């Protein structure tokens, strides 16, 4: 799976919760107030399940989840998706 497909899967998941506010892959979804702490937990669980990945405590840094691009970069770094 490539970066583009990973971004599309993450976007589809996020759009089930964020329906009325448009956002780009680079937008800080936390800074814009689109994601709260409960949604953040769901997002972490989604990433682990969807990409068959066990995230470490270091992976759970907010910078890795601020945007779709940041999440895709994390998946690349972990070797789950190709660039």
C-alpha cells in the first residue's frame, strides 16, 4: 500500500466524524478543533487496526496525528506503507 492509499483511508475515517468542516491533508485537525480527546483515541485505534500496526508510546506523540500527512509519514517511518 502506498502513501496516497493510506491518506485516503485515514480521510475516509475522519470524514465519518468531521462532516461539515472541510480540511486538507496538511491541516492540523487538533488545532482547528475538529478532533477532541475521545476522537483521538478512536483515531489511534483505527490506525492500529486498519494498518495492522502496534503503536509504541513514542508513536503516540501528538505531532504524529496532527494531520493526515503526519499520520501517513508515521506509517511510512514504521514501514507499513510505501512513500
